[in-house]
C-alpha cells in the first residue's frame, strides 16, 4: 500500500492496519465482502470480535468497502 500521495479518508488508515494486524488490505477487504448482508455497524463489530481490531480500523475498512460500492454503476 505504499504510495507517495497523501491518503485521505478511510484509506489513510490502511498502512497502519497492515502493519498492526499483519495482513495486506486485500485480506481485510475480502473479509468485509464476505459480510455483505450485514449492516455497517454489524460488520464493524464482527471485525472487532473475530480479529481483535480496534473500532477506528474496523470502521475505516467497512466505510471504504461500502463507499466503493456506491461508486460502481
């Protein structure tokens, strides 16, 4: 996820998420994709409970996935 550009929004958490939890963002994005029938906060709570993730990190991943779905035609 290394980039020279300054990341904004949920993506600004991605480097620290990868470092702290030891998996690339593709892993975490896939985890959230598997929860697609849940509401936003249900997904956040699942990441926290099953992966020991902090609220901010879990929320950033879920927000990013849901926002990217809104941009698709």
